[in-house]
C-alpha cells in the first residue's frame, strides 16, 4: 500500500496519538526505530544514459523521461531482485517492517521488486524528501555541458565547492542533508516499527551516513570520490545512545548480494552530481 507523506497531516495519520505539544523527551521515550536499512536504487535508464554521455564526452545526457519517471534498466531489475534475495536471507528479527521510499520510480521499483522476491508485504510510505538532488538549470547537462552553456556557474561551483554549490533552481548537497535530518527526526517521532527499509538515491544515502557519522565536508566528499555508492548497494544504520548523533553505521556500500545472485555490480553516475565533474 502506497501512502504519500508530507511534514503536515499525513505524518499524523501514521501516529494519530502524537501531539505536537508532546515534550521532546517523551518522543525519545516512545521511539522504537532501531535500525535503518538503506538501499540505493538499481541501475536506471538514466544511469545508463549518463554513463554513455560521459564516455562519448557529450554536453547533454539523453535522459528517456523526466527525472521522477526514470525507470530501472534490465540490469537494475536484476539488482533489485538480488536485494530481495538478501532480505529473504535475514532472520525474522532482522527483516524490515516498513518501507520509506523516494517517490521517484526507480527507487519505488527497487523496493517493490525486492519485496516481491522475498515474498513480503509491507506498508510503503512515499516521502518526497527522499528524492534525488534537484539539479536546477544544470539538469541533463554533463560537466562539459555546464561549462559550455553556463560558464559563470561552472566558475561559481569551482569557487564555492561541490558540497555547498547550489545551481539556480536546484539544490546543494547541504540542502539534501537538511532533508535527511528532517526525515531522521520524523522517523524518531512518528515511526513505530523497529526496522525500516529506505529506498533512495546515492547522494541521499551517502548523506544519511554523513549525518550518522558526524562527518564534515572534506570527509564526505572524499568518501564520495573513493567509495561512491554502487547501484543496489546496502548501508545499515543502528541507533546508538552513546553516539553524539544517536546513530552508528554498521554497514556501508555492501554489494556481495549482487555477486551471490548473479547481478552485475555497477557504479554509475546519477543525477546527484555533474557527469564528468569532480
């Protein structure tokens, strides 16, 4: 069952007994979320188009649909099936009890296919804050295309830096981190299941880990360069009351399930950054 969430009344439908006047300490006492299983979507047709644009040194990415409607490739569907086999192999007390997903089709398809393979029916809560980064006027452009069409933006990005640069009409990584922090807050206040499967995008999941580990700009950018999230890779966060952030990362960028179940391992650019940029 799909349920679209927002920061207003829709969240109260998930927890009708919660009142905004309830003290923060009472929220913490009632919070039951203990683990987040974060899954990047499988390879999408957009990933394939972005890789082709980088390979051929093009200025534009031939995306087959608007970003929200881009679907999984055949390889991406096999990767999502591998996630389902991995879920099926978890013990009953390790399996997720609810899904929170980006509204973008590639993320929703990944979760749907995985649940079908492991023969599990869960509520699927759609939250627009889990969507991919909005690239604004640079959408569908490679780094070379941005330099050619918007040279002043290329210079501004170089000066400001990758983490804080916000293209006109779009978002910075810092903006996405704010979305992630808001989602974590609502999970703590409203979600009553202990284990949550989150199906989202590379930069979104990377920033979940950034928040959980209390990383700084330099550290998260280095991780992006050296260990960027692969398609259908799995990260896991657990609640940790001794951690300054309240969370700890117990698994990052795990992809053994893909090899075990005959799916290709792909590490392809998404819409979260300029293709061909650094």
